[in-house]
């Protein structure tokens, strides 16, 4: 997928009423490129049983945290995730082993606040808030289904 999300005209004081954004600035949280690819192989066994091997990969391009990366915004890097699975199927039930993020890729999905770390007073306390949201680490599990 290709997304060209950007401002079509200037936007004064768009971010925190302090920073201007300009025509052509890229919109936040919208990767220009994203995609997925999958490969499936099914091996028949006896008595209507089969084994299925699946391999999927998804790509998410870099994203900006603020319009045009202005107002102490930042660019979150792109990342690939890979998801293999192996499933044994019968006409009545199936049991599968899967892994999400099999290579245990460390990746960011977003941020809270900006990187300026300005002190803010809240009820007499100084609050400095900045955080990064990270994606799920490698997850391995079993999945079962019953048809009735």
C-alpha cells in the first residue's frame, strides 16, 4: 500500500497552539508504505487429514508522531514482522502451533507527548511525561478449533 497523506494548505498553530504546520507536511501515524506477503503449503495425509504450513510477513513503513515532525515530533522507524504457523487438520478438528513476531523484533508503534520534556505543573507537582509504545514481543502459542 502507498499512502501520501499530507496537508493541502498551511495550518497555523496546529500543534499545541505553538507550532505551525505547512502545506505538504506529512500527516502523523500514516506510513507511506505498508504491505504483507503470505505463503501457504498444504500437505495431504490419509483419511481427509492434512498438515498446513503458513508463513506471513507484514511491513509497516516509518511514521511521524506529529504533523511534519514539527513541535518536537519524531520519526518512528519502519519494521517487518514474521508470523509462521503449522496446523494439523481433520474433518472435525484442528490443532495449530503459531508464532507472532518470530524473530522477536523490538519496534515502536507510537509515542505519548513530545520529546521536548517541558515541565508542567499539575496540582502542585511537576509532571514530565514522555513515553514510547512498543509492539508485542515474540508470542508462541497453540490454537485449536472444533467443527460442529
